[in-house]
C-alpha cells in the first residue's frame, strides 16, 4: 500500500474558554452564585470584592506568587509575549473606576439586598433511634447487635435487611456469632421504639405495629378498641384487598356494615406508612428557593427585576495594578520581573473575563426572562394557569437570538417570584393541543382543567379516564383517552379505582 500526502481543509466550531465559562455560570442558580464567585476569588487573587470592608478580612495576596499557570491563555509566557505587553492597557486612568465593574442594581432597595442564612438545630432519625437504644437493658454484646440492626433501618423506618443477612454482617464485620432467633428478639425490642412502626420489614407489618401500639395504650376496652381489633384483623387477612381498595371483599369477609367499614378504614388510613418520614421531614434541611427574578404588577404594567442579592460587586485588585505601575516606572527589568509581569497579566485577564462573564450572564437571564414574561403576559397578570400559552424552547430561542441549549440552561435551574407564587421557569414551557375551532392551547391548560375535574368529582364514584376524555372533548379539546391517562400520571393522580372513598 503506497503512502500519500495531501492537504485537507476542515471547518470546525469550537467554544472558547470564555464561552465555556459563561455556559457553566448560566447553570448556576442565584442561591449558589456567591459560592461560585468565592471559588473564583480563591483561585485568582487579581479578583476581589468591591467593598469598603473587604480589606479588613482579605488575605495579603500581593506577595504570594504561584507558578504562572493560566487555564485561559494558551501562550507559554515567552519573551515575545512579554515584549508585546502594553502595560497602559492595565493601568490606564479610570481603569479602577468602580462603576466599570459594578454588578448590582442601584435602583434596588438596600434593605432588600440583605442576605438571610437560616440555620436549624436538628437530630437525625438515626440519632433518635440510638438515644432510645441506650435506654434498653442490654449487655455489651447485645448492644452491638442492636446497633447493627438500627444501622440497617432506612430513613423511612423500615428494616429491609433479612435476618440471615444481619447475622452474616455481625459475623464478618464485628466477629459476633448470633442466631436468627436472638436477632429477632432484639428486633422486637427495637420495634417498640418511637415513632410507632419503626423496624418493620414491610408495609403490612408497619401498620400492624402501629395498630398494636394503639391497642396496648388503650386504657380500657371500648368502641375505639373494637375498631382497632377489627382493623388489625383486616390488615392481617385482607391486606391485598386493602391496598387495591376492594372494600366490598373486606366488608363481606368481616361481616361489617357500611358505617363500620368506613370507621375501620378511617382507622387504618390515619396510620403512617413511613414512620421514619416524620423525623426525616421535620429535620430535613430546608431547600430554600431563592428567586432569580421578581415580577411585579404595577397598575397593569409588568415590571421585571433580576435578583442581584448574591452577586457582589467585583473589581480588579488594586494591588495587582500597583505592581504593574511599579514595573512600568522601573528601569531595570530582569528575567524574574518579566515572569512576574506575565503572571500578573494572565491573572488580570482571567479576572476581566470572569467579570464580563458575570455581566453577560445577567444580560442573558434578563433577556430570556423578559421574553418569557411577554409570551405569558396574561398569566403574570392573573395567575390563571388556563391562560398559559403553548411555548417551547425554540420559541424563546428565536426571539432572543440565543441557542436552544442556552435557553434550556436558564429554564432548568432558575425561579421567578410572582404575586401568585414562585415558579421554576420550565413550568411555563409546554406543548400545544388543538381545539375544535383549530386554536392551539397549552397542554398546561388541559392539565389544569383535568385536575379541576378530578378534584370536583364525587369521591364515591370517581371519574374514569374514558369519562374524563368525554368531558374534555365536550369542552372542545381534541384529546384521546391515552393522552388523558398520560396527563393524569404526570399529575401524580391515581386511577379512578384508587381514588374511590367510602
């Protein structure tokens, strides 16, 4: 095979480091932007807060020089690059003007710019079980077995690990030989812990533990105790029928009247299927939503504001500029000084790029949100979901002259606060559906009407998907039954049989 040599021309499109940086910043929500800026400041000492108080807490970085590694510049700090440096570009008059790199909105009230960081003291579900474990009268060996069992309980309060598997864990990890009977005995003790139902292996056992706790705590036999006994019997013998809401089979099997069946089912429904969830939800670190935008209705005119609370003012370090000025005034310029100047130049360039990326981020966010606000103008005035218009990423991308992927990054991680609540931006995007008149409406509107129909239905005779389809078609929406079923599932609404109530 003969070798040949030739020329080939290709047209490639590559993102610059600055564009990649901007794309990453677009994905960062306002609540995490401050942390991202702090990370950049730690990596680049030429970037600093434009704050009168920042010098009090800032470290002296002017004398700390690392190896001049620059992820933004592909040049290697050669003599040619040094000779081409125009120091005036970095130390020109007015370059330290605060307004040049100002990031916050002067028209935004100062009192609204205060940062709030709520903290909460809490005890975990695992710690709660360990505290109760300390109250048991167990020897050291039994305590280690109990600790292994407690450690196998998940956040919902269930013990999904088989007894034999727990015995193996004890043997291999703690060198403890324990029989399954011994482990079961300790499990029974742990199942007496609070909250009731903890340590159950499945939902049936969890409900039975809670009902048994109610029975044991009853002061004297009464009507309530009888309902508990009947509920225990129903869960033991007719658990499958209960989960499938085949109440008539339970009623016939236990020979109950309509009123007695209703009382028993209410007794069971009040139980907690996830006992550990009580503590987990209470102690769960709140994911506070920090809105990226605010939309106000000012006498019928919508006003959009970008939340700049977590975007502090940035500027180029004065110390780095002073070092360049000292170099410019000096006569002797040895190799060490040249390396230092190249390092400073790279860091200042990186800082400028980051500040520009922050400004471009804010411009992109405002442009995208303003287009969404204009497209869904009626919703932001009324808050009525049925007024939402069909809108896809392509619609916003075309109006803003942005790429669809850029709009997607903005929509997937940002929130807007309105008079009617706080919404994720992707909430406003939906496909279209045609009506009898040929008009295109948002699928969000159809889902809202579907939800209203199910909410207003008679719970003893819930509407089937076929009936819901007919009602929507009567309202003029061309929709198939399978589409209704899909929308119902997306709304996390169960089928008619599981929505039935006594």
